[in-house]
């Protein structure tokens, strides 16, 4: 079973002051596109292929999926949706890695057995 890689779009997009605030939607799409090769090749300690889920919220909600990257538009809190995905992975016995710099979110997903990685894991 593939490792589930859940990416906190808002947190990772906001981790680099590259002007993302001028075009949040475009910045989110650019990050999504950078995830495509990671879905195939993996990240540092998780070889590919990976099942990549890109969790978006708010103004980024219109971002569409691309081959290799599923987009999950959180109906409310993106963090709550990420925790739900970690819980579902644990119930299914799947390895789950959440990419975020949010310490509280890291704590919450760890309660369900998910590991975490910082934004640098996907911002190449």
C-alpha cells in the first residue's frame, strides 16, 4: 500500500515569502505542480510512488487536481481535514506523512500515528 503524503497547502505556500499573497491561487497551483514528481519519486525517507493529497482551503479551493496529485478542498478547516485524513490512514493501516510547519497540527496528526515533515520536504 502506498504511503499517504498529505500536504497542508496553505501552510506550505505561506512558508516562503515569495509574493504568494499577491496571487494565492497561482502560488497554490505552482506548489501543486511541484508535487507531481514527488508522487512518482518520493521524498527524503519515503521512496515513491506516494499517494499525494493536497489539502486546500479558502480562496485556494478552486485549485484542480493533476495526474499524481489529488486535491482535497476542505469544507471548513484545512487542519481538521488533514487530521481526518491521518485518522483514516491509521484505521486502514497506512503509513501517513503530513507536510506542515504548524506545530499544533503536527501534534494532532501524531495522535493518529502519522509522522510529519516540514515544508522543505516538498519545496525543492
